[in-house]
C-alpha cells in the first residue's frame, strides 16, 4: 500500500508540475508609451540610410548613412548631432567620399499625437565636405 501511495503522490506531482509550465502569450504589436520616451534626461539614438544603390549600366555604387544621437534638455525638446557619411564609386573613375556633421534641435508637439506616436519638427545646420580618391589603372 505504501508503494501505491508513493507512486500516486509522485505521479500527481508530475502532472501538477506539467500543468504549471503552460504559458500563453500573444505578440505585442504596439505599446502605449505616452510621453515617457521624450522626458527630460532621456537619450535618443537612431539614424537612416540616405541612399543605397548599384547601377549595372554605369557600373557605379553609392551609399549614404546618417547616424544620429540627441539628449532631451526638457520634456519634448532634444538637441543632438547627426553625422553624414557617403561613398560613390564608378568603374574607371575616381571614388568620392562625403562627410559632414550637423547639430540639430527636435521638438515633439504635445497635440496631435497618439499613445504610440507623436509629430515633431526638426531643424539642423551643418558643414560637409568631399574627398576624391584616385583610382590607379594598370594597362
């Protein structure tokens, strides 16, 4: 009888433990973020790919990247800087590297936003340059 009771107890424990492991979740598609991300003291980091392309006819390639970082000096107002980096190449021609930096100011409007998004305005001004890299041709 003891063996049967012990077997019943162990079997029941395994069944209860198996039932306790069942977790049901659904994927989260959006979140009600409100104004927390744009509060004073937070950082924002992002960027964009300005262009990325290849021409089979002209045998040329171009790419441009703009990484960006800013700091919220007050609720809804961020200041920061953006780097502009680019490359343009073409077969049998010089390579062109472009570079620049642009400080920016971004303001998030309190009206017209939703719980998951908000309109903003941004202004920036910067300096940029370019450098040609000679391509050597051997014949």
